[in-house]
């Protein structure tokens, strides 16, 4: 019998962490595979998560492939499915199928400096890359992580960031002045210019709101990063995740299969349909 | 295998297909559409073309993927509903629809094989009928590399020779369907062969809509990505979606959960449509194809640029349905012509 590509596995919500609050709150879910099956993934890949009766949503796998016991997902409360996730409890059983999409070419980055630039919920797709890089830090040069949020309360993975400080150069920012804030005040692209990481033998990986990505890329170019040295991910509405339902294309590429990871050199050749 | 079947014997052939589901065009509510043929029933192959395309036999408008049942906090019970259809023989398939199927096969294969599509597809035998005359003034099969007697995608090709049909098996599946009624057929003689060739040659001379240089279209579309032509040509579009629903190669779909009771329901695939505004609209409200022009550009580019880049062939077989049935007169041939000139 052919594998049924639409039939999800059963996942169990093993932990829920509240990351940020407000209208578009974010929660991070640890998902285990109680039936023992599961799947391997690479950094940057996604999975279709579902709450039966509500539907499916494509979500980046936010944990490193080195973590085998569970997979982690950070979900922003948006509509039907994501709200159902925000209403879910530890122990709830959900649907999960994947992994989908391409991945960051980390094998090509051996010996290079890695500069990560994230904003808001846009940390999730690059978080597994950061985690994997610091766990295998001997493979890479210097690791720098820029991350900005609207306010200090909107910073994701707060506890993990504390641990990360010892392993990488962490540069946090908040958009507006705040009492007691020790990091940079201002937008992420400005913080990037302020610290001006060197493009020599380096790769920059950025993810966040489209407007942030736009200015980050402009600034990276000013710093001397070539288009081939810049990586990002893109998002389009998805239903199938496997290049059949026809909605997520940018030009000839279905983002669910050929993306979501692109170098800027590749992305700038595609039509602006994302 | 090439045979002759007198018209009175068509019924005998159909009668020998026991165990199979048989479908043929039927005229009802002033249109032709495929309908099941009762055992021993008559079939009438005097149709122009069916309004709906043959794709629905492998890719129905609604397909249940699985049923689920889950009490609050409990374990979900999932029951996959991959179909197990009887062998199905479809008569009267026009060559444009026949050519649609191998294109759909590509989509539902690739890295991920679609079990629902293939469960139906593998049981499907397509008996085509050559078009001695174009079935509509919007036919353009020859302009997109096909022909009124194309065998591509068909298992059998029948050609109407007045009082009899010339019947040619294209695939082993087609030969098998013919062998079921071996007695009903006669050998095709030299005169029959000559007659088929004459009829086919004549059919190729019938008027069709020209679209110019097919090979130049992908580049023309690329050059015109930001052209105002799309918005101009799409301005009357009401987003009804009939162009894609009737298309033999449009395959876009939606997936939704539908409740069937308390704590239970079905995950369902339904046809979707790139001309609908919410097809690509993110939950945030951002929509990469936010206007009619962008959506028309997508429909045309998918068929004449992206599919060509990915699969080396057009995703259009020239049936003309999207032109004939569009309530506001949007005409893909005219769009290609405009884009080619811009
Ligand atoms: C590659 C990729 C990675 C993503 N990673 C994350 C992540 O890590 N965390 C996160 O919170 N969100 C992520 N998203 C966005 C997330 O998929 C949507 O916010 C979510 O599907 C909205 O679903 P809903 O049911 O809550 O909204 P509704 O509007 O009620 O649902 C509509 C349906 O449309 C589809 N849909 C709507 N908007 C989007 C969108 N922007 N992207 C994809 N499908 C959409 C979904 O199938 C959804 O079920 C990602 C999207 C993509 C494409
Ligand atoms: S999500 Fe269906 S084609 Fe990409």
C-alpha cells in the first residue's frame, strides 16, 4: 500500500510555555509521539499540525534535530487552528505530519561565522539552527545572535536566551526605551549596523516580519555581505504542504516543497508573490 | 489492436463490461455530462463535449481523507477512507480531456504520491472519441500541441466512420476492455484504415483558435509579469471560478475539517480556485495575489509558464471550456495573444 500522505500521526502535547501575551500571543508546545513513530527533520523544515475538528496549520519545527525525544513549535494565536492550540492543555492529543520543505544548508557552513538576525515570532524558524550551531560550535566560527522584540515582555525563549549567552554573542534589542533595559534600544536593522558584524567568511540568517527582513538585508549588503551569504525563510498560505493544492507558489516553486529556506541570491530571482 | 465496431454493436460491448462501472456522456438539463450507464443500457456518443471534464473520475470535487472521532482530552480514532472503486470505463472522452490526465498524473505523483487519486486512477479506463469536427468555436487543441485524434492519455481511441467506429487500443488496459467483447468487433481492413486516416486528416483541417508561437509564450509571460495587461483583461472577472472547475487540468484544492456529530467529523479535500481572493490570503490579511489581475496572471502563468518550467509541457489542452463558460467573456486565448504582443 502507498503511504497515506494526508493521514497525520498522533502527537501528544507534553509541555506548554507562554512566550508572549496580548492579542497575538505566542505559546511554545513540546510535542511527543506517544505511539513511538515520529520523524527526523532538518533545520528549517516545518510540519502540519492539527486539532481534529478545527483543521491544519503549517508550523516551523523550532527544536534542533539533535533533540530526539520531542519536537517544539511556537504558535502565534491567529485564527481557527492556532486559537485551538492556544486553548489546548498538556496531555492533549493532536495530529502531526511532516517534515515538509527544504532546510538550511548547514553542512556548507562548516568553518564559517554565523550571524543570526531575528525579530518577533520570526525567531522560530531559525531557532533550531542556532541550537544546532551552538551544540556543534567546533564546526563553526563565531556565532552571533541579534534578536529584537517590541518590548522586553515580547522576547521569546527568555530562559533559553540566558543559557545562550555563554555560548554565543547575544545582542538583544527592544523597539522603544524601557526602564532597566540593558540591551540595545531601537529596531533590529539599526542594532545590526551598530555592531557591524564582518562579512568575511560569514553567513547571515534572518527571519522576522517582512519589513524587518527588508531593512536587515539592505543593511547586510551595506556591511558587505554578498547575496549568496544571506539566508531567509518565506511564508505563504499552505494547505497540503506537499506541492499539490497549488496555492503556495512563488513563480514556479511551491514554497512548501522548494522553500521555505532561500538564499537572497535565489529569492531575488523569484517574483514578489509572498 | 485496431478493430471495427458497427454502431449497433456498441451496446453489446458495453454489456460485456460486467463488473465495471460504465460512464458515458448523457444530455440532461440542456448540457452534456458524464452519467452512469445502466447494464444493457444505450449510450449516445453524439455529444459535443461534456461540460465537466474527465478529471473528476480520479479527482472528485469532494474527497474524504479520513474520519476522526475524539472525545475531549481523549485519543483520536482516525479511519482513512482511501477509496476502493470498481474498475471504471468512461466512454466518449474527447482527446483534449484525455491529454489532461497525464498532466494530472504528474501533479499527484512527484515526491509525494497521492493515494486517493491513484486508487481511482488505476481503476480507470478512458475510451476516447476523436473529434471529426470541433465541438466548440473555442477549440484550440492543435494550438497547444494536441490534435482532434490525439491518443495521449487515452486507453482506447474510437473514431466515428458514419455507420461504424474504428476502435484502436492504445494501452494494455484498453486492449483488455476491447477483448471483453471480442465477438462484437470485426477486423479493420485496408479500406477502413484509409478511411480513418482520411477522417483524421480532415479533422485537422477544421478551424481552431490559433495562439501563435507556443514556444515564445513562457518568455512573453515572464517579461509581462508587471504589465497592466493582466488587470485590464481581468477587470470583469467576478471570481466565480468556473474556468478552473471545468478545466481538465486544474487541480488546486482546499482541505478542511467538517463536523459530522459531537466530537467527530471528516477531513475533506474539495476543489479550490486560484481566482478566489482568499485562496492565497494569509490569516493576517496579507494577500500576495490581492487583485483580479494578479489572479488571472497566476491562472495563465501556471498553465503556460510554471508548468512548462517544471514539466516541460503546457498545463492546457485547448478544450476551450474556460472560454465558452465564462460568464463575463474572459478568454485565455485572447489573453495569450495580448501578452504576446505587449
Ligand atoms: C512555512 C511556514 C511556516 C510557518 N511557521 C509558523 C510558526 O512557526 N509559528 C506560527 O505561529 N505560524 C507559522 N506559520 C503561519 C501559520 O501557518 C498560520 O498563521 C496559520 O496556519 C493560521 O491558521 P489559523 O487556522 O489559525 O488561521 P485561519 O485564518 O483561521 O485559517 C485558515 C487556514 O489557512 C491557512 N493559512 C492561513 N494563513 C496562513 C499563513 N500565513 N501561512 C500558512 N497557512 C496559512 C491554514 O491552512 C489555516 O488553517 C507558518 C507558515 C508557513 C507557510
Ligand atoms: S501547500 Fe499545497 S502546494 Fe504548497
